[in-house]
C-alpha cells in the first residue's frame, strides 16, 4: 500500500522549497509524511532547523512509497549523495513518482530519470554542466517553473508554488477546480469563491 510520502533531508537541505507541498499533503490526513536521511543522525537545514530523520535510506519501504521529494542543497552541486541517487532510481523503477526542486533536480538527472521525459530546473545549462551523463537536453523546458512527466516532477528554485501544484496533482489531492483555486490563491493572491463569501460575511 503506497501511503507514505518520503522527504529527503541532509545537512544543508533547503527547508522552505517543499513547505507548501508538504502542508497540502498532510492536510487531508490520508498520507503519512516521513523524513528520510542518509542515516538516522540529526541534520541541520539551510535555514538552521535541526531535524532527526524518521528513517534512513536503508529503512525506507519502497512498497509504501507514494512519492519521494528531493529538495535542493549544496550537496548535489558538490556531486555527492550517491546512495540517495540509487534510491531515487530504484523507487522510480518500482513505480513510485519522484520529485526534485532546485538542485535536487541534479539528483534525478544522475539517476537517469531526465533523459526521456519533459523536465525543467534552475537554468538550461545547469544540468549538463554538472551531470556529464545527462542526455535529456532536448527534453528540457525553459518556459515553465515546474513540470510533471513520466512519474518525475521537476522544478526551478523559483517555482515552489508550481512545484506544490504538481505534487498535489500527482497525489490527486482535491478536485481539478479546487487545485486551480489553490494555485491562484498562493501564486496570485486571488481568493477562491468560498473565501470571498467568508470575507464578505465578516
């Protein structure tokens, strides 16, 4: 049963990039969110938050994985994190979607997931400059801040709202119309119909 969303954490992970997505995942109460580290040792985020992983990579249960979220961090730009890259590749091969934002996209590229699906990232040349084996340059979409294709979600560091929208869609949270109202609210501060009614009543 795929009931768990795993969120990869490590020293220096960008803690804000998936915050909106994680909040919406937990809101309905249907999904378990677990942090996963390279080990169970505590880590510190880029914003200075100390976090102890719920599980290690070795303890992650592929059969329960509904989604793996990979945030950005200097780890990926240093070419490190190979155990996570292996896990990303295995989870996707086993049918679980994976999502990378900012330099977390580099981990997906190293796992070979971007060679045959539409994807995006921080800028068009970043992936090829950091991942020599990357063969998906023709699939790169420079005109979007986030995109989902083939069980792979990718996003620019500027696209946390768009990233959350793709996560929400992948997990089939809310109706299609509610998802659009959600996006307009967080991206453009346009109140949804139910909030407009409440605001007028107040």
